[in-house]
């Protein structure tokens, strides 16, 4: 039997043809530089574009599901691999060798999981960059890993039951807290580059409405797909997960 790879990259994707090839290429380059035996599992969640074709062309293992729910999609990818280490990467995110090496070193030193800082690619409006920086600082000091790059051991993932499938957003926060209760959870100094396209494509008015609804409804809002058009599409959400 072929031995399991050292690490599996789990990439959830819904209509990600524009971003996915560069993400897979970055992962290949990082693994080559670090000397890591890895596999990439692209979990195509009902795409209607060329996501599936490009995943295979990019050397990834393709898993097709129709959950339209980010936590369940991430869990499906993890279940499809036997690798002892898992790295969850969004389809618009670029992982470099320095970040990958730091993540693997953290796990080797006994951490059960972790995340990193986020850097936006390309030119973005300064309010967006400021907002991302502020959220990143809050995440770092509260020990929360952003979902675009979250890593953990297989043992820890199984012990906490994976991502909370009742959540349509905020599953990364819940997972970070669950892993931190299980063992040492680290936020690396290295940063990962991501597009920030969901926020960039949403008007300031839409973002303010989203924050207002969250202030009124709290975490109940995170359990409703209909309330989260910014991530799942709809009349106002043009960059769904």
C-alpha cells in the first residue's frame, strides 16, 4: 500500500476557476522548497465553472460534494485523506515556503494547531486594509486563526470533532477555540497572502448592514445561510464561498 503523505492541504472551492491554479502552484512550490511529501485535496462544492477541471490539471485530488456549507466542505476534505497533518487553505490564498516551514515546525514542537497573520494581495482601498489589519491584530491576541490558513494534527482534528457544521461562517473561530482547549494553539509571525475579494466586492453599505444584523442577532446569524450572502452569494453577495 502507498504510505499516507506527511500533510494534506484541504482546499474548499465553489466557482474558483480564476483563483485556484495560482493557489495550487504556490502550494507545489512551497512543498518543493520545504521538501515535504504532501497531497492537495480540492473539495469542489457544486461549482458550475471549470474549478474541477483546473483542480485535476493542477495536480490535486478532486472531491466533489454539494454541501454549500463551508464547515461540512472542509470536514469532507479532511475525511478524504489519511495524512497525519492537515492544512486548510482557501482557494484564493497563496502559501509560501517560510509559512509552511513555520507551520510544520510548530506541529513538530508539540502544537496541536495554529494559524498566521493575513496580508492582502494587490491594491486595495485603505479602509479595507486597515480593517483587515485590526481584525488580524484582534485574532492574533485572542489566539484565533483565520480560515484562509489553519493547520492542525489529525489527532487534534478528530478529537474536537472537526469544524462545527451548524455554522455557515465563523467556523474558523469555533475551530481555533476548540483546538486551543485540546492543546497548544499558535499564531505564527509569518503571514499568508489572500485576495480579500469578498470584502473588496461588497459595498461599505452592505458591510455595515452585515455588522448591524450581527450586533442584533449574535451567533444565531452564523447558523443561517440566508443571512450570509457575502459568503454564499445571492443578490448582494458576488464572491461566495
